[in-house]
C-alpha cells in the first residue's frame, strides 16, 4: 500500500436496489475509512463473478480476499 492507495470492500447481501445505489446504504463506513471503495453484490452476483474469474480485478480479488463475518 502507498499513501495514494484505497481499500476495496466487497459486501455481499441480498438486495433489490440498483448496483450504483447499493453503497449508499453503507456510506457511514466512509467515516471510518475515507479512502474506501464499497462494492455491494448479491450472493448470486458474487458467485457468477468468481466462478471462473478472468484476468484482472476478479482474479486478484479471489487470490487475496479475506472473509470477514
């Protein structure tokens, strides 16, 4: 990490909200970690994205992610 780095936080929850509106439900996290990208997926979306990740972001995610419950 560098001073310019941010944190990508992937949250998985059932929701019917459009993808771009989902992070608004968790905006209070920005008070704790201002340099954070909040990505909210449904369980089904995450399964599809990580089933066979292509090179790039999702391959990196699946090789380094840590589950926090």
